[in-house]
C-alpha cells in the first residue's frame, strides 16, 4: 500500500525544478533594480521581522487578520508534517514521525492535527468571505480560490491519510477498536475521529488515494507558489526585514548632473527593494480600502500600482536583462502593467496605504518617483501646476505673492527678526501662515501665545522662503533641491537650532527632508510646543474656551501618520476647552486625508466625490460646533467643504486659536 | 528659416517699489523675470519649430546679468541665444533699443539663416510702451502684426502669414507677406515648462554676447545719446479713494452692515 518512490521522486524533482525556476525567474528580476542600502541596523531589522512577519503585528490589526495569523502559523507547524511526508515518499518505512520517542511524538502529532483543523476552518472562512463579502470587489479571483482550494485539499487529504494509517495500525495490533480509537483521539482528535468512520475493507484504496491526493496537491502548491501572488509566502518575510526603518515620509534626493535620468519611467529604474515590494504584495486590498483617492472614485488604486509594477517587470524582464529597452511602458494608459498619469496625479501622499500594508510595501514613494519622471523629464503635468511651479521658483510661495508681503500678517504686532544669538525659537510661519487671509489669524494667535509664554522667538520675515513641500511631493525635485539648499544655507547662516511651525508640511519637510541636506534641526509643531507650555505651567489658562462648544479633531497626515504626533493637539484642545475632542470614525493613524496633501491643494478635483466633502461629512457625524485642525491645508479644505454642505453653524479652528481663546481672551 | 524672438529681462514688478526721492525704480534685491508677454512669443516660436523644424534664435538687449534670461530660453529649446550687451547701449529708450535689436536681427539674417518671423511680447511689464516691436519692424521694413492671439496659417514657402489680432471687443484677421514682426498677447498659448535635462545643459551653455564692436552701430543712434525720450518723473499714483472698514473675519455681519451704511451715506446704493 505504499506509493512508488521512483514515481514520486520524479514528480518531486520536476516540481522542485518548476519551483526553483519560478523563484529564480522572479528573484533575478529583482536584481535588475537600482542599488539601495537596506542592510543597516541588522539587529533592529531582525527584531522587526520577528514582530511583523512572524508576530503578524500589522496583519492582526484588522479583525480578519486573525484568520491569516492562523493560516500562517498552521503553515509553519505543518512544514514539519510535510517534510515528513516528502521524506517518507522517497524512503518509505524509513522516516516516520511515529518512530520518534513517544513523549515527542504525542505533542507533535497533536499540534499537527489541530493546526490542520484550524487551517481548514480558516481557509473555508476565507473562501466564504471572498464569496460573500470580499475585501474589495475584484478580490474574487480564480487565483485566490485555487490557492485556498489547494490548502483545503491538503488538509482533507492529510486527515484521511492519518486516519487510514491509524486504522491500519489498529487492525494490525488486534487491539480493542473502541479503546484504541479513544486513545488515538487523544493524540490526533480529528484523524482519530475520522479513523472510526473509515470502511475497513477499502482501507488500502483510501490510504493510497489520500496519499496521492496529498502528494499531488502539495506538488501543485510548490509549482504554483512562485508563479502566483502567493509568492508572498517567500517574499513577505524578507520584505519586513528590508523595510524602511524610518518612516517613508521622504523620498531620496536626486543628483542633477548632465546625462542623469530623473524619476522612474521604467521598472529597472526602481530600486531592488521597490521590485521586491511588487512580489511581496498578496493583494489583500487594505491599501485601497484606506486610500482617499480610491475611496472617492479616483483612478488611483495603490494595490493596482504595485501590481502593475510587477506585471511590467514580468513582461519586460527578459528584454531588460539583455540590456534592451522595455517593450511596454510603465507610465501609460489604463491596462495591466501600466500606471496611468491620471492615477499618478491622484495621490495625496497621505501615507494611509503604507500605514495599512501588513508587509511594509512603500507605495507612496513609488508614485512620487513616477511624478518626478513626468515633471522633470517630460515636463508633463496637470496645467494648474504650471503657475504653482513658476511661483515657487520665482517667488518662493505657491500663490506668487511678492516676498515683501510675508510680514503683513504681523504688521500690527511687535515681531522681531530672528537672531540666533539671543533667541531660542525661529517661528517658521510658512506660506499659508504668511499669505492666506484665514490662516494669518493662526499666525497671529501663535505669535501672541509665544509672547504670553515669554518665549524668545523671531521670524525670518521677508527672507523666509517656502519649505518646498508641495513641489517635492509633486515630483518637481529640481525646484525642491534649489529651495532646500537655499533654506539650509539660510538656516545655517542665521544660526537656527530650534524651529516651531504651525504647518505640518513645513514641520515634516524641515524635520525629515532637510536632514538629507545635512541640516539637523530641532523642529517642533506648534501643537507640541503649546502642549508642553501648558503642561509645565508656562502658559496659564485664564478661562475655558467655551466658544468652541463641542469639538472634533481631524488628524493631519503629515503630523500624524508621517510623524506620529497624535496626542499633542488633542491635549491642547482638552486643556483649553476642558473636554477631550470627539473622535471621528477614522482617526489617528487611520485618519482620512482632507485631500490637500501631495500638492493636491493646488490641483482641481474633477473625478469622483470630493475628498474634503467625504471628510467633512464624517466630521459632522460627531455633531461638532467646532472642527479643530492643526494644518493650514486641512483648514482650507474643511472651510470650503463646510460651505459646500451649507453647515454654516460649524466653525473650523486651529489648535492655536483654541488655545488663544483660553489664554488671551 | 529662422525665427527670432526678442525677450527682455524685467524686474518682477509685483515686487518693485519706487524711490520717492529719486523717482526711479528701486531695483536692489528685486528678482528678475522674463517679461511675461515674451514667454508667449518664445512658446509660439518653439511650437513653430516643433511643427516646421525651423530654427529659433532668442535675442535680448540688457546688462550682462540678462544672460540668465537667455539661459531660460535655451532651457526651453531655442537654438541660438544672443545677449546684446555694451555700456554704450545703456540708457536706451524704445527708439535706440529697436535700433540695436534690428541690427542684431539683420546680422542673424545675413550670417545664420533667412529670418522669416520676428516675435515679441506685446509690451514689457516695466516700460509698458509697446513700441519696441513695431520699432523693429519699421527699422527692418518688416510687416508688423501687433496683438496677435492666434496664428491661423503660416506658409514659409509661399511667404505668407495669417493671424488673428485681439482688439478691444473684437478680433481682426489679417494676412501679411513674410518676413513679418508679430507682437503677441497672453491668449496665444500656454508656455511650456523646461525639462531638467535641458536646464542643466542651458546652465552649462555659453551665451554669445554681441557688443557694439560686433554690431558697429553709430553711437548717436544707440544708448542714452540715441534716445530722444526724457523721463521727467516716475511715481506711484496716489490712492485717493477706498478704505478698509471693519473686520470681516471677526464680525462679518456687522462689517456688511457698516458697508451698507457707508454706501447709503454716499448715495451709492439705489434703493
């Protein structure tokens, strides 16, 4: 009743060859990518890999992730059983788990049996979920059902196999069937139960059928694995190991020398890690389910971007390996393997996709690389951006207002130019704080609060330049590079060490992006500074800011997700109003973008529902009197959105304005 | 076939202030830009280059630092960039300027290629005279087509051009033989954005400088000496009307009421 080892060995060899070929084909494609160092801090990387890959920390962050956790760990346990199965197929009667010492065999057999049961339940639940309520409509792919089906067949076959073996031992030992089966059920509950149900005369046929069913399913799985999205079994663990240890809120600098290429328009211009990302995606769809562009009906889908990179790599890989040019474009009209320009421009760089991805795929930087190509190499971008780019380069602000007007907001105040010798903080007002008529009120509130707290501070005044956030996220790295170099030189010349900003975009750019230019500043967002000043008693509250009524707080992406500042603004609001702000359904690291990040502030939104309206309606569900923000862009988006939905009774206030209400009035 | 675009470096006028004592523009620290109308002339020349494969030369009269303006033109794709710079060109009015520019165009015509078109912005944003383009056409005896908002047809072989002119409240379609001088308005096109590669090349490029030794013009016809125009005074017009009332942010309703009262008091709200 044992299978033929020669036939099995032949099939196994063929399968392993297919497996190796598939792995080699794909992994050798990864080596086409540009170099990038992801080998620093090996210890930390190893720890993170244990936590996120083996601990599945991000997977289980969503309820259904527990199902995946079960499949993942069952799979690891069943590796033992499958190794035994293969070895036993090659050398029958030689290698069997049952030959292990009894004390070792019993727990192992028990674990395997239970793991198989859990895996079977989990794949059934996964299949039902995909049929009834898929994570996204396109998730009902044949590929997904083939994989789930294969796993189910493996489990069912292994139960039958183990049961038939138990029954065979029972027959051979002439033991009392009742007591034998009772003992067997204690070791292998499922197989033991099944063993009692098997028709004993056909035992050999059943055993052989189960064995081959298991063998063929296993070999099919091995063959299919590297040629499907299920390859993530092999790539997701290293992907967690090689993840960007710092938050991917910036993109690497570009060198501007003649003959260089700018951005990415062919897959091999991405780094090897970007290409590894594309093979690590198992298309769970969590990114698209949090993407403000996808949700509101824009053509961007972060999952599809990663998928298209993979398909493009597979299509062009052999040509690229030979040093040839790719046959199908990476940036092109809709279709598998190409990312459309429309989708590239839809990204708000909110980072929700990267926050949601269980295996740390970096979608946003890849989109910015595509933008860089469009802007820098092709000079092709939505027409609204032409003025923005020229204004930024010519007058260092998005509106093209004369730099001499930068100080108009403080014409009624006694604000001093920053002096590095005598002053602690540079208040980097930012373009919105300097020029936007609504946001100037925030600058004034902030200035008065700083004075009230007795902080020594100053501004750069007419010399202040834009930080360059929008142009960088829009892929105009050339102009960003100029702005950044000018700012870094200016900050060094003025002896700037500590900076407070009221705009999360300035905050993140000064703090993170300028480090690439060798400038290490202590940058603090005004919400953090105000929180600190209240906590240490420097800022004394006169009264409760009652005028705010019920508040709800909206997280800015560049403050929260990109820089992990979640509590400070909430604590400022709580201190000033005496009550913690209400939370929206999506808040903190799961917050929904206002729609203005990534340069979208300066672009029209023609397709789908408006992102800011979606968010405004979500905020209004909390029935607030005041929507609190900590970002000038969010403020504009909310004020516009409230006008659109005619919610005249709801006001938008920056956290500094809320604090000013309690301290100054 | 050569198209010549005349461009000028101008101070960014949104940032210009006038010195109340000397009545001159305070130019210290004011960034320079390419005269906005000229960018549309440049764009149209480059579009014609894309369509017909003709060559484009950009010329500019100005101080040595006007080189930056010509480098911008190179980054956008012009084939030749020539700076007309000499101390004796300084202080020129529109007549003297058009003498220098016309001489340079003649030289290009003689030495580089037959000039079919000269494109200029309708006026500069610093002088606002709109005279230099027509001045060039007069000196060169070219047909002048001013305020062009569309080139309807262009036939290099048949030496004919047909354009639409944007006049007050109407458009005028006119045809003229080549060579012709066009001054253009902003509606003509949307200027392109330079590609980084071309910017890098332009930054390295050497802009050819022609001084008066090269052009050999009579010094009585150029610069201050060749300029019959006298500027007696430049001033910002006084703002004798208008005031800011109330605080529309803190009290929108109250401010609106205040405005209505004011308008009614001046009898400006017919009720």
